[in-house]
């Protein structure tokens, strides 16, 4: 059995966004197995995201990605419940990644974007990125308008 240290708890908490007390409980249940604990906590987080889906999202950001050639750009509106979360580094990183996804893959709408494989990690759907951010921030996150611009298309 692996000893449950503060460092181990912090590692799993950073990965999953779960509360420290819950991380410690799960690590104790799985006898320190980080993979099992992360899987359990991630699943719990995804279940909590479904409960947040109905909450109003009146804050957020507009993220823009412009390719280095300056010939392609993606714009996406990413909405949150509060300005506090909209200024959070995790939220802003999500928004930037979604804008890059729009520029690269040209989804026609939110549903198509969420169903796509994430360009930086094709083993993960974009929808999981959003669900992870919801689980970590504790707020509903929704996608608004999105658009790709390209010279010559």
C-alpha cells in the first residue's frame, strides 16, 4: 500500500479538480493507486457536470486563435456563470484551445465541435475538455457562437 501523503493528494487533486477531503478518501479506498483514484474522481466530476447544465451562463470570454500564416483564424464564445471563473487560468486555457480547434477543424456548430477529437490529444474528445473544466471550476460552461475565417475559402 502506498502511503497517502499531502503531495500525492495534491497531485490527484490537480489532475481531477476534486475536493481534497474526497481525494484523500478515494486514495485510501484504493490503497494509494493514483490511476484508480483519478478514474473514480473524474467519473464523479463528469456526473456533477450534468447537474450544472441548466445553470445560466452570463459571463465569459471571446477567444481568438490566429494561425502563424495569418491566413486562418478561429473565434469562439465560451460562457461561464461568473466573471471570477471567466478570468481563471484554466478557463482561459480552455477557451484558447477551443479557438484553435475551431481554426483547425472548422466545425459547423457547437455539437460538431464537442464531438470532435481534440487536436492536441486525439484520444480525447473536445467534450471531455469542457466537462473537465466544469468539474474543476464548479460552474456551468457553455459554448456560444463560433466561427472560422480563412483566406481563399
